[in-house]
């Protein structure tokens, strides 16, 4: 058994603590909505480091009208001619909203830099403008949190192999993901340089060790909650009203409507 497996957080402890933290996230969401706060959470890191599964746990019980996942595709030809941050700005939260960026403007410092999708001039401009951009967000009252999910090369390869062998998760792999194996050191250097320029006091990077995904999820959510000054908002009490007496309505006969076939009944036979 590997060292990573030995250190894995037991399932029972994980489930208990995750549920408790998710209940706190619901309180955080209500505080954001009522107080008109704006929250941005950035999820970055290696491919297969566990960003997507963590976002799933964060949003599992949240209202999608309040907490939105932002996962942008490759830019269009028109977007490539815009100011780099422009297409991200339109996805920033308004009052009472939470935006969770599954990848973000840091694409330029990672995959675009390593794969040569941007010029040296564009890259240098990003490193200069990014701290300014983030300081403007924080100065305007946005609660900005940035998480880097860190995983070893051997564990990343194990997760890639697992996805290759699982038809339900194979869609998570792309040729770009697989190339990250051969460019491991290039991505490491790019990440180090990115931290030098963008790990600023107003918006620091928080590193999440994700060799054990369970621990990574718990640690990230607990940290996020600890950095936001939320409190439980008292909701007005709700009561189910009594049903009014019938006024003679009769339901349309089922045979007059197109019903979905009862597949469940077939399973029971």
C-alpha cells in the first residue's frame, strides 16, 4: 500500500466533516445573498489534481442562482483580440453572488505559457497586469480567494491511468492533459514564476496538498470558511398553508397524454 493511501482520510470521518462544512457553506451563501457580498474563488492547479471534484462538493447544496461555476472554453477569434481579462470580467459576481472559477485568467500563466499559445510580450503583460487587476477587485470589495491544488507527478499519472480505463470518466482526458506528463518541469517552472508575480498580500495564493482528495476537499472548504467573516442569517419562519377546498377541478385522464415509458417497472420484473 502506498504512503498516499495509508494517509487517506477515513471515509466515515470524511463524510461527517464534509456534511458539516457543507452546512456552513449554505450559511455562507445566505450571508452573501442577504448582505450583497461578492465572492470569487479561483481553482487552479495541475491536471487531475482534484479541482473539479472539490468544486462539486462546494456547490452540492448551494443555490445555482447564487453560486455559479465559471468554466470557460477556449477563446473565440474575437475574444483573442480583446483585452485579456475582458471575457473574465463579464463573469464576475454582482451583489449577492459567488463565482467559482474552474480555471481562470491564470490560463495565460500556465497552459498558454507552456504550450506557446501566447507570445512572450503577452505573457509579460499578464504578469504585470494581473496583480493590478486583482488589487482593483479587492479594493472594490470583492472577496477574492485563490487556491492552487498540488499533486505529485506519480499520483497525477495514476489518476490519468484510472481515467483512461474508466469509460465514465474518459471524457475528462484530452491530448493536452496527457502532454502535461511530458512537460511536468515546464509547468513547474511556469507555476513558480506565476507565484513570484501574483502571490500578493491583497490576494495571496493558498496551496492545497491534494495527494489525498478527501483531505484536499476538507482542507480547502474549511479554509475558505475561515477566511470569510460570515454569520448565520436568521430566516423568517415558514409554514405550509392549508390546502383550499376543491372547486371541482378534475385532472386530465392520463391516457390523453404522452407518458414517459415506465422503465422502472421493467426493472422490478
